[in-house]
């Protein structure tokens, strides 16, 4: 479904501009940083992007209904720690996966139910649950490194692995498959269309028979499950469980969604855009690292870029046009 | 008096006032020494930055259109780091030079956010998110590692008058409140609230919405700068990474205080009391020797409870006659 | 015309490829009321925005008292003495009535003396227009829609404008208040104020205007003075063709069937109001009428399952039997659909494409193995769009359509649910004349297929023209039930005020 026709500048938010941005950053990287575009470098970037990307898919669902999920870092951390701890204790992997996804979905569902039942701003609700989850997990692990990653998971997330004939790490393929499924969901199912409607106009959506509670719960549950999954995948990458591994993803997941062109107001955007946004973000970070910027300077540049990119294609309508 | 208290029950401040009352009673019974003149300055020094940063988030939230200032935390960090890392070494650390510079720094940063929101028509979450990252980075670039050495007037502010009964750091809050009252008297707060309630109504009535938005964010920046001074008073040094954790606490304080995140309504005292509540929860739990990790859990739970209750109260307040819902 | 208060010369404005206003020229002299007439899409609202400073013209100039001005913002227009009441009620709903009345007017400094003076002046102005008092400290959001509209009108009047522009400002006012407003306008015009009056209601326009300016396709195609023209000529000017819709004529084509679709037994809308019975048959068009706030809005929402009446039974036909209303969702499932009053807020999502606004409630029809087939949706849409006479153009987003076209899409949406009863809450508000009549044909067509059409209307002409029967409400209960030929303008207005036989007297707001 195409995005509605908007005044000139915002027509830019349609179509290929996100793709151009990714390509642009990439080309810039190739020109400026040596070894930026080597095969192994790209593979590594894609793996990093996939952790972010999986969480960003979940964040996109929430943003599409006009909310924001600040519990993403806590759930990533929780997923990471729980997976490492349980796997380290010898629990069979399928069970671990189910538990992690289940807990993530449960947490998300709670976010969704509380938000829709009391009509609360999701910013604060997810902040609160993040605090509760974070505290709980930290208590469980006493805030130390814990557990270990099963071998298959380490291979799964290794940049050097391939997936059958495809020269991409399995985690990357997983990410892209999930993204595709998610995009299919929002474009071609009734619930998916209802998500857009709810984000675009809550009152009208209710009169058009959209169950606000149901859709909100589903979106937050998806976000929770995907964040927890991302944490689980990170276990393979880091080799152990540490809660704080989720911290950078708070702003990164929002940034990926925003750079991708999904509006924080809801009702506009999509999953594919967030894929592109994640790629852009990772390419940018790699570029900055390649320029030998300290992590402090990286942060600052990242912040400026987010604002600049949004200025290109994420601006609100002028007051005169809204009257 | 009774009537006023009864009215309070239906006011958006009801929850936070009750919470503060309960927490104060419990805290004081548990640790009576909290209010002792020896302890009071320490307690207040700890409290002041949190209160000020909550106040810093208030005008941006009031101004509506998703208004929020996520950069207040890092901004207070930058102010702290600027003072210790730049002004002092270059001999500008005296009260007469440092204070105006720092306040201007806060105001200008706020103005930049406000201008991007007002004229750039960017969403506040995005702008201030960018601001958060830029300012965190800047703080680390200016001062990669914590450094000691504050000017005399900062040490002075950490003390108190009347033998401990009036900690001097309170002065910072008093200044902020005075600025607010001044703006209120000039009608600026009313304009911020009107803009937050419906910016189109304000615009078509001749209100210069862009200026009002810039004012809101600039005021927030000013309060954040005061918070940065307060932080310097507290830690008596410069620390580039402490500021960040204040941001989310500020948002929580605003929500606890009964100010709707959508803007258009609210008070200054609400977020102040919200910050006080969060602070009292922490002191309560650490006073009871509960692990700081439990504090996180309780903090989140109390926040959830408070905002649910606030929401029930608010929906009763704004209930319109003769309109149903599906 | 150098004594004109405001004159617009050759204004033009385009949005991308669309030329909204091509040659907007008009002038209003002090003391005169000029009606600006035009169908939706004629450029009326753009012209209003140009005059009020919300938009700036690409070309042309505006002069105030002979001097050219550049209206770069609403503030500039206000400073020049041009005060506008917009079609949408623009009020800061969290703020008090008093704050809203003085919003942006003068210095905002809140000294005690200043506040007291403003309270005084605001109270006087409100009383002068409405004849009653209001608690000025309550938030505007708690007022009824009509009170909110009065609020924005009084806000404009408090500025003592040189030119007052009223854009569909009477849409929520009941007959009493509209008359009081007209009196106030005449009073002020006698003192030199000029007024630009925009309304779709020909009866109002013919009553109040001294001059007429007809807008078509972005151009002022003709101006007339009072006395030298009639409604038919004006309509011809704005539509460019013969329509023959000047005076309301009853179309006696009732398709009423003998089967009851809606039955109201012993219904008491509010505590203390008189209980009443009523019935709506299949195939008929029944109007709900009355002054604002007298119960008809509550009743139609109650039938939709969105509101609870105080007492009584509301029954809807379901197959062979009549069953009580049991909630909004089950209502829709049973074939009772509701078209809400406030399009922008409740009726549609204006950033979404037209097809989404049409299809979402009935998407289950397009599902195959759990997934949607857009082709099915599109063909359904073509069919239903044809029924409502909606011609999809290049526009993709519903927000860009005219009000009338938006309403058509909304009605098409509910037609897709195959309704047996369609409840319409003031559906032609803000819709231009041509589209209104197209919608009337749609409603007639629906009734002819056996659908029971229940329509709340605030326009006397519409009630006379379209309805088979009208239920008039007063004070929360049924004041009169007019049938067939008895539906006349006079009978309706008398019924608005109580007993159909009572003399017209003032009713409170």
C-alpha cells in the first residue's frame, strides 16, 4: 500500500530515498575508509545489523500504532542473560528459545495491555516495565556475567558462516526472513491494516471495529518477543550473558526506525524501511569507527545525522497545511 | 481548607501529593536523622539536580505535539563538565563569569532544540534524541575521564545556612521557580499550555507559536543548566557520564506529577513532587538496606501504579457530556 | 471601490500541480455582509486562508482600507483587523473558556486588574450573543459542540474586527442562536464592521447577505447584490449549470415497507424527560431533528450502541424478530451501521489511502487462506463507489478530497457491510450543494432497496426535502412527529420550541 500523498518535501519519504541513503552511506564509506567494502567487512556489518534489525522490526510495530517501546534494551538484556544462563546450565536449546520468546512476548503483552487499558503513554509504561524487568534480571544474576552460549548459536551468529548456498550468516538470513514475514503481515492481513488505521486515527479506528486493546497488545508482544530474540542471538555473538548488552539498543532501535522513515506519529511507514534504517545506521557507525572517531565523537555524529536525516524526510506538516 | 483538600482529590496532583506524604512519613520514621541539620544538606544536594531536571522537562512536555526533551540529562552533564573541564582551567571559574556562561549554554542548547522543533518541524523525540547523543558525546570529548576541582562558590553552595537547616543548594531551585513565576505572570506559561493544547488554535489567534515553542525549550535548557550546577555541587567534580541517567528519571517524574505527556495541561509543582517521590523511594529502600537492584523493581512498579491512577483521575476530569464510546 | 474595508485583487494560489485559487477578486465595504458561495473544491477555503493569513498568495494583492498589506501570518491579518472564524472549531480544549476567549488578544500579562477586566468583557460578550451566562473557568473541552463554536465566535467578536470572516460558522448553531448571531452581525455592521459570510445553507445566505460572490474553480465568476438575484441564479453561477434546487420541494417518493426495522418503546432519554415510542419502517427515510442538545444526538448514538438511554427499549430487526440494541460491534454485525458527525475526528484516518478508509471494517471479505487479495478489495470498492457516485481521481489520500467526497467514501465503507439500518449523524454538514443532492439520491436509492435510513439533520431545508417522516426532539423527548406533507419549515421550527401549536418563543441555550 502506498503512503498517502503529502506535500512536496514529504513525497521524498515515499519510495527509494531510504534505499538511496543506505547506498549513499555505503559509497561514502567505500571512498573514505579503506577495507570498508571488503566481503568480510560487509558480512560483519550485516551480522551487527541483524541484532539491531530484529529488535527494530518489533519497534516498528509499536511505532506504527503511535507508540514507542523503551523496554527494548531491558528485554534484549533479559533475553541475553536468560539464554546464556539456561543454556549454560544445560537446558536443551529449543526449550531455551521458547522460554525466551515467551517471556519477551509476555512482557510485551503486559506493556500493551497496560497502555491500552488505561490509555497511558507507552513511553512511560515501557520505561516502568523496563525498570521492573531490569531489576528482576539483575537480581537473578547478581549483576555479573553469567552463563555461556551453545555452540550452534555461536556458529549461527558468526560472520564467517554461510547459510547453505547463501554467503550470509544464518542470523542475517533469519533477520531478513523475519522482516519479510512482518512486512507481509502488515500489508496483507486484516490485522496488519488495522495496525495502520489505529496509528493513523484512534477514534476512527475504534468506530471501524478495530480492537484497540487487541492490536496494541499484539504489537507490543511482537516487540517484546523480537527484542528478547535479539538478546538471545546476541548471546551467540558475545558468548555469555550480560544485562547491559542491551543498553545501546534503546536509542539505536528508535533511530533505525526513524531513519527508515516510519513516522513516530503512527500510521505511516513499514518494516522494510526499518531494515534499510538498520543497515544505514550500522554502515554509518562502521564508517565512523573507520574514521577513528572515539566512541564519544561517534555518538555526537550519530545524533547529528539522525536529526539531519529526519529533516530530509520526516518533517511534520506546516501549521498552515494542518488548518 | 477542607474544601481545597477535597478538590485536591480530583486534581491531577492527587496521586503525587499522596505518594510524597506517605513516603515522607515512612522515610522519616525509618531514618529520622534524614532531616537532622547534619544530614539535611547532603540529602538536599542529592535531591536538587533531580528536581531541577524534572522541572527542565516540564515546559517541553507542556508545549505539546509530542513535546519532550530527552537531552536534559546529557545537557546537565555537559554543563557540569564545562564548568570543571573548561571554565575552571581557563580561569573563568568565578561565580560572576561561570554562572552566566553556563546558564547561557543551557538556554542556547534549548533554543537549538526548540528551533528545530518549531521551524524545522521535526518531531521532538527525534530532535532531543539527537541532542541526547550529541551532548553525551560532547561531554565525553570535553572530559573523557572524571576530574576533580570545582570553584569555591560551588563548594559554598554545598553547605548550608542556619547550621544546616537551610541547605544553600535550594537556592538553585528557588531561582528556577522564580523564573517560572515570572513567566507565568507575563502570560508565557498560559501561551505554552494553549499551544500544547491546540497549536492551530493558538496560531490562528495570533500567537507566535514558533516563538512560544522556542521559549519552552529554552526555559527547559535554563533549568537543565541549573541542574548541572546542582550536580557539580553534589559530586564536587566533573563526570561526563552521570548526566544520562537523569533523563529517564525526569520523564518519570513528569508523568508521576500528573502532567499529561501530550501537553496542554499541567503544573510545575507536579513534576517537582514527582522527582521528590522517586528520590524518597530510593532513600527508603537504601535506608532499609535493600539491594539497589530492588530499587529498580520498586521504582518501576510505583511508576506504573501512579500513572494508572493519574489516568483514571484525568479521564474523570475531562469527561465530556453526552458523548459515548464504542 | 476605495472605501472597501478589504479588497482582494487577482489572488492566486497553487499546491503543486493543483491550482486552488486562480483569480480571486472580491471586496467588502464597511457595513456590508458579503456571502461567498461555492461548491467544495471551488477554492473557498483556500481563499479564506489567504485572507486570514494562514496561507500566502502566489500572486495578487490584498488591500485593507486602500493600503496593500502582506498577510504573512494569521497575526498579520489580525493586526490588520481581519478576524476569521474557521470551519473547524479551533480552540485550546484544555484551557478555560476565559483563556480561549482572549487567546492571542492583547498582552497576555496576568495582572489581577487585567484578568478582571477581561472576565467582565468576556461575560458581557457571551451574554450579549447567547442571552445567558456561562462558567468561564471551565475547560472548553467540557462544553458542548455548539458552545465551543459560540466560544470561537465570541473570541472573534471580542477583537472588534474591521472584517469578520465566518467560514461555515453556523454549522452547529441551532436556529435560536443563529438568529441571535445574525442580529449581532447586523448591529455591528450598522457600526461599520464588514463581514464575509460563507455557508452552504442557501436559506441563511439569502437572509443575511447584502452581496454575493460566486466562486467556481478558483475564480470569482460573478458578484450580485441583494435584490437583483435569487437562489437559483446563484446556484447556477457556482455550479455552472441548471440544477433547479432553489426552494425545497418535497419529493414524494416514499418507499416505505410494512416491516418494522427499528422500534422504540417507552424510551426516556434522560432522567426526568418524557418517555416516547417511535417506529422506523424498512424503506423509509426518517429524520431526527431539534435544537442542538435536545436529545436527537443521544438517540442516534444509542441506536448505534454508543450511548445508553436512561430507560426504555430500543429494538432492531434481526431476521424475523426484533432484538434490543446490544453494543456497537454486534450492531454492525447485525446490519446497523453508523456514520458519525465529525468526519475528521471520528470518520476517517486522513493520512491513509482512500481504499483503506473504505475497506478495513469489511476486510474479512477479501481474505483467502488468511491473506488479503487487494484485487478483491479494489473491485468491491469500484462497485460501492459507483453506488455513492464517487469518482476516484488521482487522489490517493482521503485527506485531500472535498468534504462531500470524503463523506461518500465513508458511506461506501458502510455500504460494504450490507446494512439493513443506516444511521447518519448530520452527514451533509460542510458538504456542498451539488454533492448534497447526490447524497440524497444515494439515500433514496438505499431506501428503495429496503434499508431503513435514520438521519439526524440540523438543516430545515434538508428535512423538508428528503424525509418521509421527522421526529422532532425538545428537552430530551419527542415533541412532534411529522409525516409526509406535514413536514414543512414552519411546523418543524415550531416543534423545535416545544408544542407544534405554541408560538415561537425564546428557548435557553
